[in-house]
C-alpha cells in the first residue's frame, strides 16, 4: 500500500509539473510560481517517503520511529538520515501552506501592506524557522541506544518479526525533553498554520468580492478555490496524526496498528494535492481529458486571455 501510493504520488507530481510548465494560463506569474513550488515540495516529500517509508509507534512509555524502506537496517546513519529527510520535507510542506496564503493576501491587498519589506520579512522568517525546525528534527530523529526498549514496543504493537531483526531504531522516552520539545514544535507549527490560513482566507474572500477586482474576479476565484482545496487536505490530514500522536505520547497509550494507519495517511497527502490541482483548473482538466482520450496529435498550448476564459485550440 505504501509503495503503490508513493509511486502514484511521484507520477502525479511529475505530471503536474509538466502541466504547469507547458499549459499554464495564469496572467499573474506568482500563481504559476506558487503551484510550481507546491508541486516540487510534494514531489520531494513523495520521494523521501518512498525511500524511508517511516512508521511511528508508541507504547510502554516510549516513542519509536523506524524506517521500513529499501535501505532499512543497512546502517544507523542511513536509517536516521532517511527519517530526518522525510520529517523535514513533511514539516516544510506544512509550513509552505500558510506562506502561500500570506503571499495571496499580499497580492490582493498590497496597497494595505508593504511590498518589498514584507517580501524580505516573509522569506527571512520562513528560512529562520526552517533552520530551527531542521535542527530540532536532526537532534530528535537519530538512532539512539535504547534499541531493546524499541524492540519491546514493536512487540507490543504486534510486530514480533520486525522486533527480531531490527537493528536501528529511533527511540525516546515520553518524558525526555527532546520528545517534549519535538512534540511542542510540531503542534505549534500545525496550529499556527491552521490559524494563519483561516485568517488570510477570510480577508482574501472579502477582497475578491470587492468591485475593484471585478475584471479578474474569475481568475482570482478559481485560483483561490484551488488553493483552499490544496490547503485543507494536507494541512488537516497532517495535523490530525500529529495531534493524535501528541495525545498518545503524552498519555503513554499504545495505539497498536492505528499507528500504521496514520503512517499510511501521511503518505497519501502527496497524491491528493496534484489531483486537486488538476481537477480545480479547467485548463488542466482539458489537457488531461485529451491525454486520456489518446488525442495527443491535436493538442496545442492553450491561449491566455485576461478574462481567464481559456480553451484548448485543436488543430485539424
């Protein structure tokens, strides 16, 4: 299931990058840049998930994170590095969602917000927060010496065969300060992202309805609808497992196979985003429909017009 989902997500994101590159019809270049960055981050997360295939487990007062990918148990460094890369791209995807809404808010309300200074501020704050996040992730998701305790947690979660052969596990006590710091950091990121998205969405929706934007209202509404769809799925699908594990770790519960289900949910995020983008934009739907109908010989790059009424022109 994990491998199939990851392969599909990689293919879908490559296809979305192809559509954005050759069939984009946005009059505003920032929209194309945002979609490209979103697809690229999803692709990186899909590749990292495909290589690492991480599985988080809790029980008996311990938190265990293990890699179940192709390079599992090759070495402690490889296992730890794959998990760190996966967690970093997962965190970056969560962080990227509110950044998109902030830029959208600035684009529509730029007369109310500073331009150059605001751009530099957003980039600076995002980079600093990403560096801090990477430091926390690298410190927490490393192979520890508590391998016996980790194997016992695997047995509690009905993984006896894995417990017998696992050599390298990320294991931390629930009461360890690293665990508390990592949980607090992820919880803050998810919570802040949700509040920022809600705050910006209310103001963007109000601004789109103003008469001053009537000429490009359809373009703004279509992109905003797609942006909301792309935000709701990864943000809330990611936040739910994070909050869930925070509760189970804090209360020292043993969720059993539900942890495996949460890991599968995390890997499915990169499938929903490209599909949502393709479905929401009419131009991408038309290109996809023609590809599915094997009508490759009559496709031409869609023309751009200011009203965003784009159509595919067929050549005979």
